[in-house]
């Protein structure tokens, strides 16, 4: 599904995270094969994996993958305060569907793949994302994206959730 840039007041990007989540759920359901395991990239992807596991009636708990230890900007960023990697299944020979909220440069996905391979050698790894915003710096592509949007490099887009668990997006502008 492709969404054009939708601007609201003051040029803010308007994306309905709950509607995109419903689209992601349909896409993920089509990608599931018997034995497919979900793993979400911390934090937004982990939230998606957790909710998809519940909403799709999957019995197995999803994994959570942190990119912190394998980031190419580790010296600048250090360890993030986000969740650490937790994989409640055997990675060796597994069919893994990796989930993330926003795909941008591809560097987080590269770091997470390195983290995943520290735990074993999966048979297959695919990627599904809520939003693909373009701007790739590495050859990474999602098998499924609920939306494709364009944002200037000076803006960041991240999934957030309310205390009740409803999804919405945070868009922030950064000085170049």
C-alpha cells in the first residue's frame, strides 16, 4: 500500500498508525508459513510483534532484537536504554519474520541481522515494516510495507503507543 505524503497543520505528516497496523497484520498473515517465528526490532518492531502474535492467534512468543551491540555508530551513541535481545526459540533453521516500525537507511536492520546470527543460523529471514520511508544507505528491502512515504532527512518518524496500547507516530524535526 502506498500513501502519498499527507500534510496536516504546520506541514505535519499525518499517518494513521492503527490503520497501517491493520494493513501490516493482513500482510504478515499472508507471509506466515507453518513454523514462522516473529521477531521485532526494539522498540517499535517489538511492540508490533507482540501485538501481531496476540491478534493473529500465534501460540509462540515473539523474539525481541536489539541493534545496540552491532551498530556502526556505537562509539557515538553508546548503549541505548531500550530492551535487550530476547529470543525464546531456537534460531538455527528457523523461518523468521523480522518486524520494524520504520525502515529508513537499513543500518538498524543490518545491525539486527548481525545480532540474530550471534544466536544461530536461521533458514530464512524476511522483513515486514509498518512504514518504508526510503533513504536507503544499504541494500535492504522489506518483503512487506504497510505504507511508503517520503520524509526529508531532517525529520524522524517513530512509532509510539499510548498507555492503552494504541499506536500513533511521533514525527520530529532535527536541524541539519
